[in-house]
C-alpha cells in the first residue's frame, strides 16, 4: 500500500471509532471509540495491532481526494471497497463514502455532490454508507444506479443523494458480530 506523501492522520481517529473490530488482539464495537484513542490520535501508535497497521482510509491512499477530505474534517470516511463490485465495471475496486458526521448536511454540500457526479459519470464504483447504531453493521447502497444517472442528467443530484440516504436510514441494521473475547481493549464509553 502506497501512502500519499505529506498526509498524516493527526488528531483524526474516525477509523478507530466508526467500524467494529473483531480480532484476537483487539475487539471493539462499531461506534465505540477504541480505548487507545487519547484525543490526539492513537496512544499506542508505534505498537498498534496488525489490523490497525493494515488499514488506511482512502484519504491516506487515493490521490483523488483533496486535503479537506480528512475524515474528521469532512465527515466522510472514504475507503477502498473490494466487495460487491459488479462485473459491468472495468474496475475491480471502488470507493465507499461513509457518512460519519451529519449525513444530511454532507450530501447537501456541493463538494460532495461534485465528487459523486465525477465518480458516477466516470464509471467508478461508488457506494454510500451510513453507520448503524453502536454495535451494528453499517448500511451501504450503490450510487451507480439509473436513478442517480437520471438525477445527474437533470441537475438534481442533491435529491438523488437524499433519496439514497433515505434508503440507508430505513435500513434493517444487523448486529456486528464480536466473537473474540480475549484481550478486549475497548468497551462502549
Ligand atoms: S480515518 Fe484515515 S486519517 Fe483518520 S485516523 Fe483513520 S487512516 Fe487516519
Ligand atoms: S489501537 Fe490505536 S489505531 Fe487501533 S483502533 Fe485503537 S486507537 Fe485506533
């Protein structure tokens, strides 16, 4: 994995909070901050577990995202998606956009809409994702739909995104399985 030079996580701990982690060396519920988050980043960064070492959000690894997309600033945890990519695409990976702050405010932002328009019209697999309640899996829908293409053509991409968000908000969220119990490092705070 190649990291974009000059980009550091800094005080961002979004990926240490939003997802669940279920590994022998570390477990946490989705939505619960890892207990190693010290307010300024990871307190054990140099000795963090392998699962943490292996993950970087797309802001750290994909150069289509500008500086302002750091997840704690933008409210969007962008990640490289490798699953659920239709064979209709030339690409085997896509981009997930998890709304981790104020979802409605985010999808009403022009910079976010512009990104979606560019991605969808460039046939990049794009997904919109919403975290579930604490301890539950996120909900995800594809943005490469006929409805979104129609909304883009009509200049109503905001409405298209709000419609996608409405689907996510009505999701039947499923519990995130935490099967490992040893060395549990985090409990909901
Ligand atoms: S979400 Fe990205 S920028 Fe934030 S801590 Fe994780 S890898 Fe770093
Ligand atoms: S150990 Fe550090 S990098 Fe891993 S989830 Fe916890 S705070 Fe984040």
